[in-house]
């Protein structure tokens, strides 16, 4: 019975540590560096949509003014979140330096993961804010074109969504 408990404890610790390994290797967001909206912050929260808008400027026929506005939104949010990204990176580095594979203190691990998670929440919220701001720079026609380009009108099987492919975003 004790051996089983020990094995389950080790397995649980490995599962808990696995996300930290991804965070430690790849930074906040879990993706490779340079995989996100800001060129160093991966993750979700609408950031991919903002990046896609920027990449599809020609296809969406963005005006120079729209492109400038979107670049300004990206730059503003990149600057606004830099301290959070630095804080997460510093905490990861400090944690790695002070916790070896055999050093497990649940309270310390929990505190670390919760602090990283809170930073992620803030970064994702900021990404969603930035995406919303960029979305509102687009005309309704550009919004529709973008939705078609990213496949939001499809349910993954190539057909329209049930309910007629509702438009996403502010109406």
C-alpha cells in the first residue's frame, strides 16, 4: 500500500511539474519564444487574431491609417505588458535555480504556479483587449472577410455552423 501511495505521489508531482517545465522552457503562454502577438509572448486570448489581422493587411485592404492604428495598438500593448513578461521570466529563472528535480515542497510549487497563472491571466486579458481594439479599427466588411479567412463560419467539418454562422465581435 505504501509503494502505491509513493508511486501516485510521484506521478502527481510529475503532472504538476509538467506545465512548469513547458513554462520554464517556452515562457509565458507555453509556446516557443516569438510565437505570439508580441514576438515573444505566445498563448491564446485572441492574440492570434490580432497577429492575423496584421499579416492579412493586403488581403483585408487595410488603409494606411488602419495599419498605423493597429501597429500602434500592438506597440502600446507590448510596452504595457513588458514588466509582466519580465516578471514571469525572472520568477521562472529563480524557481529553476532554486528547485532541483528532487526538491519538492508543495506549498512552494503551488505558490509559484499560481503566480505564473495570474500573470498569464493578465497577459491574456491584455491580448484580448488589444484584439478588441484592433477589431474595432476594421470596417464591418473587413471583419466579415477576416472571419471567412480564419474559418469561423465553419464547424471544423467544412460546413456552416449550426445557427447560420453567426458573426463574432461587436455588431
